[in-house]
């Protein structure tokens, strides 16, 4: 695959490869950078406090070493890699870290992060694991606690006006991501899956305004291609947790497929849901993060009364994406020891069957070393649906 | 093992040779031998499809197709009613589900652990000093198969050694080993919802003890092709033949590599 790479995509590649260099620069200029993991940290609050949210990433090419002296291997390999890099001072420019109750590993290891790392600010966002009326009430209070904690650390009041302004900027960002996804709809797609995930990953290392500019530039640059330089191939949806590296997507695309849709954290799960600007800001944030971010860690009561109805309710967004982006197959990519996704595999499998969408389930350990083993499976899957 | 099948209407020649550390040179050797057996010269071969782990290491192959697709194609050619294929090789094991039209609809693979592959039996056979081609028949003589509790190949090996020291008959140990491997494979392929006809292929299909253990645990009869080592290569040849026939029908050019044996430099 040879794609013409203009200025915007070259910037993306640099931000992706040397992840955090812009944040380091900004720190040098006196900015405060707050690291976070997972889709459940309300970034709007961090931004409104005057700091810059920065998504902590793992590195599949870097063996986990120092981190394993503090965390047991029962913790999922993706999260261990994030921790390992933090312990090895890869993110030394951070002033603090915010972690939500996104999975068992996050809640159980929060104390390890807080005593294992030298930052001066730590906060745990206690997002409920159920989604009922009382959960929203609780979560609004929890968001106010987070707000106060940030106000105390930065010595600055977060007003509702400022929060509403920031919410609008983040909503703009989500619209720009949508514009990037629109470029996937052509067959073959105008933008490769590798380019798109690289762009979103690069964006999560930048101040939101800079990410917005970058996404605009990428959209313009890719649109200028006119027609797709890619060859037609099976259209694939990737489903799973946080896929903050391009290797798996690149493997699919090297083998002749195209990743055209996803239900992953640093993809549609994070970037599609918008915040309701007609509601008071804390209430709106509570609804967005608790209800609209569709993650298996949230228990949703079976309102349909049947298994078929339940899976249709829980995973309806995946089916809608598959339809919208004309996916011909799905890859469910699950990290070993991932509790939210691990428990869901049979239900998700049944859902894909109900859609008549062929699905390949891959379990992996967040390491570049396993890509060879995955190659045969992915190639066989593409041959099967091709 | 490296396998070659040359196909015209039916199989003209097939050879099974060892795969050494120098895979690329060995593909040449086995290919040369097969050509000799078929009395053909290399340029007479219209199209070559390579498959398996070494598929990228065959310098003269025109196309690479995975062993999942090739095994399925080869087995469906031999058994038109096949619905479930179990392939047990020395590197991995696989389950493949096929629909009524012969198309692959799902598959599972184990390539992470030796205990789920034919390697498990190879290691134990070696520990007991029994040639691999005899372990199956020997296991059938068992009257009280031993329960092997270790899943890891290395620990199972130790368990076998200590049971041997306690005087447990070799046949009972071997039967236990076959049941242990069959148990893991049945659990893996059960995810595909096994349907008849069930075909066992790969090196594991040459082992009578394994066939018995598998069919008991699946509660179904398990069929075996006449030459289970070559079903993947046969499938590759059939796929190559179809591609050429299709290209000729549509009058599209057939792109092939040069038919010469090159000594590939290995880094």
C-alpha cells in the first residue's frame, strides 16, 4: 500500500512515533499535563481546570520489565504496558494521573499507580458499573468531587460557563472524528484504517484545539486524493478494548483487507457519543460518560426479557456501524485477562451470528511478538469471507 | 515436514520430506524429488500455490494461501460430506467448520502451546524411547489408561517418568497421553459445534490411539483420509488448478514466478 503522505499525515506519523513530544514541549512552556487511561475520564473537567489531558499509551514493542515488579501478571497486558512505561519515566512530563473504574485492573491497581509513580496529583473516578436512575445521581456527585479535587490542585475555580464552553469544543472534536470516518465509506476507502487510528492516537496526545486543527487538516489532505489509491478488499470492523497501536490494523491491511469501522475505545466508543449541550454541564457529562459510552464494563438490565433482545439492545451500536460502513466481517480482538471483554465473548459472538456477520475472535497479549501467529488466522479469515 | 503434490486431473505425484532449519533450500529439494517422481520438468508446472507456516519461504510459489483454506479444499475433495475437520500437526492443531457447499464458515486454532498439538505425543514418545509410529498401536493395548493431570508438555513428561518408575505399564501411560491430548482438542473444536462427517487429518491422523480417543470423546466416528499428511498440499494444488482454469475461461493473464531453483540466501 502506497499512500501519498502530505504534511498533515506526516505530522500525525511523527506524533504517533514520538508519542508525547508535543506534551513535553508544552510542559516546558509551563503548561500542566494530566495523564489518563480509558474512555471514562471526563476530559472536559481536566481541560476546564486549565490543564491538558494526555492519553497514556502502552507500547507493544517494549517488553514489560520494571512494571512487573509492582504489578502482578493477572493485570491485563495492555494496562501493564501503560504502567510499565510510566514507571520507566516515559511520561515524566505529567503532573498527575486520573484513572476511572473502567475494569478490575484499573480499580485494583490504582493504589499501585499512586505510590509507584512520582506525580503530585492522583484521582480515581468512581464511575458506576450499573446504569440506573440512582447511578446518574451518584455519578453527578462523583463528578463534582472530581471537579473540587481539580480546583484544589490547580487553585482555580471551574465555572459552569467554562465547562459548557469546553464541552462544545469536545463536541466539535467528535464531529471532526465523524468526518474522518466518513472517508472510510467509499469502497475501497479513501483513508486506510492504519492512517485513521494513527490520527486518532496522535490526537489523544494533543491539546483539544490542536487535535481539532490536525483532524481538519487530515480530512482536507485525504479528500484531496480524489479517488482511493487502495485496492478493493474485504471490509472489516474491529471490536474490542483500547487499540492504541496500528500493528493489528496494519496486518489486516497488509493481507488485503480494509479496516473501515470499529467499536474500540480510541475509536467509535470514545469519539462518537456527544454531550447534550442543552442540559446543565455536570448532568450532561454524567449522561454522556455513564450511558452513551457503550462499554461492556457497564451492566445494563435486560429490558427485552429475552437473550436475543438483550444482545440487540446492548450491542446495537455495533450492528449500526457494521451497516453504515458496509462491513463484511468483524474481528473481536481481546487482550488476555481483560475482564470486561473476556466475559462478553459468547454474547458478542451470538450477536454477530444474529447479524450474519462472520466474526474472528482473537485473544492476544499486547506484544509485537504475536503478530506472526495472528497473521495466519487473519489471512484465513479474509480468505473465508473474500 | 514439507509436502508437495503435483496435480493434473488426479494426483500425479506427492512427496513428504523433512523441514529442516533451512526451509527455503528444502522446499527446492522436495520439489525436485516430486518432479523426478512425476517425470516432469519444472517449467511444465503451470501454477504453484504454497501453504502452511513456511508458505512465505517458498521462492518459486505463485500464490500463498493459508493452511485453513487449503486443508478444507483438500478434504472436501476427498470427502464431499465433510462438515468438521480436525487437523493435528506437529506445530499446531486446528478445527475447521465447513458448510454444505464446501465453504469454510469458521475455524479455531491452537498455536500457543505444544500441549495442544501433535508435539505433545512426540515428546512423550521420545521420553519413553518408543518410535512415534508405534505409540498409537501400543496405547490400544492398554486396559487401565492413566489419568495425566499435567497440561504442560514438560510437566506431563516428568509425570510420565515418575509413573514409569512406579511401575505403571507403558501402554496405560500412552493411552492416558492420547486421552489427555484428545480432551484438549475436543474442547477446542467443540466451540465450532461439531457436525458429521468429522475428518481427522495431519500427522495426528496416522495415530490409531488418537483416532480412538478423539472419536470416544466426540461420541462420533472420525474418518481419516488415505494419506493425511498431504491434504493441505492437495488443497493448495486444487486451488491453483481452479485459479488457472478460471483465468483461462475469463482470458485473464496468469502471473507466475520463474521456474528455477534458486538457493535463497538466509540471513
